[in-house]
């Protein structure tokens, strides 16, 4: 029998049509592995296991068989008091496994464990100004409400109270190595499980960093439709039954195509379709709009950068860039100082796409004006950082920032490029932030050259380290005041900061320069450095000629710490540039499965969150010396490419402005 579970219910809330595609091998799910990597990087699996350890004596339902797990759960509920992990409840074609059930008499505390953070005591922050649910909290609250609905339907004699257990950002870990007690593994069927390592008594775990929050009133409101109906004119129970019946009968719920389709994970390439796979995204559009393959290949409104009126256009039956007018974009607001406004840049993208213009747009005057402000030598920096729900170190909060690596390139007045420095510390159990900032200070304090970052990440992290230093004492960190003063010289304070500053060497954000002055048709709706770099390599004669030769990491060429005789510009068989990030390979590409042991996720270091994941793995003492060495080398290469990518983008701009 096919059951509607809590994960499938959450999927249906995003789009009911997804119920037909989920679990169907013909329709690949792009999000599945991304979700796994995100949970691995942030510590979601560890949170679930830690929560269980807070309830010693709890009984876990191990069986994967629905009938067996329900029967075992029912037997345990016959006890007057019991704690059950992964308790199984079934009502008709609804089935859930609850993370934690605490039963006393006829009262059941339903506890859904999430790695999401919470601070303060006011659960009203889960509600918006108008009394509705905040979008960030909606999936979690509907999840626990659905579970309550199933339990009450299966056992109407019980009184069920719904709770969320969340990472408490108001607390600090009181022991070292808390995260390292939980090792992530995968079995032969690729199923994830957690193995605890070392002592895991309540004393060994230290002070609790997870907090149980009563959300029962909100859950009741969801079930009674007090926060609005899921579907107009249908109550909660009716919609749940509809989802469950359609899923059980393997029938698709025809859902109007809309802006939500832009994020559909059930998609694949045309080439994959020819190999027998199917795209759920294209299936919906073909079924409802009778689209041909050519209509899918025609540039779509979903490609427009930072565009928030997609649904309006779809309702007007405007689907392709060729049909978009200026009026569709909205009121054009000119930015100050000649910088492109959002609307101007969106319209530029549309026009260049229509004309299939491979000639990039670069505002020479605007870029020349920016460059006149810069002091040589130029410094390009990139950080690799980590945030996990379960801290690695004593006195650190859930999701507190860890800065473990940076790369640093320089360009002097003569155009000489150099990989000037780097820092990495992945030593298990060592909090690296203060060593990190000391090393960065040593790199940047030698001159007054302009410093570049890409996006706001580096500024935000430095401000966070500034706060961390402020919580220390002179005895614990003797040079903390000098480090804090240095941070203030190269950053600006956040919008919510009580102390305001703008440093005299406040870093220049290259991402903003891209948004204001540069666009290439190959970037489509993205400004990621991993998209901008290949666009530059494709269009810049100067950069292409320079880096099609092995000038990087050679004596008399460009100094590098992690590459030798390297060529950055490499075309494929069709003459199209290969994205340099795809040349980096995987984190563990040189290792056999036996060497990797429990660390079996095959992800590229360049993918989102992969550096975070690699760092998290390297905190475990069980990791062998060889795999640690290879992972460290992969991290160093990736971070060096990030700053070298910034250099190549700068070189292209400089060459164009000068010419």
C-alpha cells in the first residue's frame, strides 16, 4: 500500500503534482542529494540523534516494515509511561514515524526534532504581523500538525500535544567534541544512519543545546484552518485525504503551472530523456500547455534575474523572454551614480537574450570610475566557513560561525599576479577563528591596498568574529583588541549592530560590481562567481590567451601554492570553455571505498556546502591521515581558485577599460 507520509505531505504543500513524481525512478529528484548534503553540512543528522540521548531509556522502533513497526508501537503504547523513538502511526492510507513520543497515561507529547535554530522565548515570531504563519516556519509547523492529525485519527482516546525541538542559539556547549560524538554512515542501500562515538551519558553531553517548544496551539490552528485553507473551500482533513488518495492510486493532481515550477526538483536534461528518464517539470507543462521541445528550449521567464513577477506573467500567458515588454518588468527606477538598477539589468538581460548577443555588456565609464578609487597592490580574499547545529567546541553556540580557511591573491601596479598567502586549520577539536584572523591580519596589514571580496559573506563573518572576540577576555586572547581594531578597518558593521562603523579599507564587493556594470548572456539569471568566470573566459581575448598557456604555478610565471603548470582555459571538443571549477574533481577522488570508510558522499568540493561538509568530516578523529591529507588538498585548491577567479574577472575588466 502507498501511504501519505509527513515528507510527502510537505512535498504536496509545495506542489500537489509532485506526489506523482516522488519516489518514481523515471523522474529523477535533483533535490534529494542536495538536501542530504545540506543536512550533513549543518548537522541535521546529529541533532536527531542528540535529541534521543536527552531521553535515556527510550525505545527505538527499528523495523522498516510498516505492519511490524505499527504493531510494535501499539504494544509499547499499552504501557502507562513510555518514550518511543521513530514511533509508527497509521490511519487508513496515512502513515508517519514520529521522532520522539513521550506517553504518560492518556497524554502524548509529540516531539518533532529539527536542526533549525530558535532564540528567545516568544513563539509569536513564528507568526506574521497579520496573524498568519511566517513562511520560514510554515513547513515545520505543517509537518508537526500533520503528525498530530494522524496520531489523533489513529488513537482518538489520547490527548496529543505538538512540540518542536530546535537548536537553542541562547545556549552554549559546555563540553568539547559534542558534534564528534555522532558519525554519519550509509548502508548498502544508501540509507543514512548515525553511530555514536565515545561516552554519551547526560553528563558527557553537558548542558542541553536543544530546546523543546510547545507549538500545540499553532498546530490546532492549522488543523482547524485558522491560518487559512490549504486549498480554497476545503478543510485540512479533506485536503489530506485528497493527497493521500491520489498518492495511493498513483494519480497525478493536476496543478496549474506557475512560478513554483521554477524550483521544481523533478527535472532532467533532454539528453537524459532520450535515455529513458522523464522530467516532471516538462511533463506538467506539456500536459497543460501542449508545449513542444522547442518551446522549452526558448529562453523562459524563469531565467530573469531577481524577478518577482513571474506569476503575474504566467497569468497573462507570457512565458518566454521574447514576449516580455518593459511594462512587464515594472517601473524603472534609476540607481544613483550611473549604476544599473535591478529593472535596468533585467531588461538588459532580456534584450541581449532576444538578440542572442554574445558580446558582453560592460559599462566602461562606470567601471573606470570605480577603478579610480582603488589602491595597489590589490588584494583578493575568499573564506571557507562552517556553521553546524551541534557545536564542535565548548563555549560555542549552535550555528555559531567557524572560519577555517582563506585564500589571498594580489595584483601589483604592473599587473603581476601572485598567490600571496593562504590559511587552513582543520585540526580536530581546535577552534580556528582567532588564529584565522591573526593570519589574515598578517597578510593584509603590510600596505594600504584595496581589498576585494565576492558577496557579503566575508564581511559578515569578520563582524561575527569581532563579536566573538568581544566576548573573550584579555587573559584568554591577549591580542583581541588589536584583532578587533583590525577587523573594523576592513569591514562595515551590520544593519542590526549597536556599534556602527565603516572601515577606511572597507572591502570592495565584486558581486556588486558585476550587478552594476557587467552582464554576459551565458550568465542567464545568475551572478555566481562560478558562472561569471566561464563567461569571462569565453569572451575575453586577453584572459583566454594568457591562461590557455601553463603560466600558473610555474617558475617565472604566476606563483601558486597548490597548482603546478596549470592551464585555466581549456575548451571541450565543441570549442566551449570548460568551467574551471569542474576541473577540480571530487573531494575523495583518489581514494578507494575502503579508504573512505564511513565518509562515502561523492560530492565536488566546488558544489554548495561541500567545503562545509569536508570540514565537518575532518573534525572526526576516525578519519585516516591519507583521506585527511587529500581532503585538505582539495579544499586548498578550491579556495585558491575562488580568489584566482576574482583576479581573472578583474583582469578582463581592466583590459576592457584600458582599451
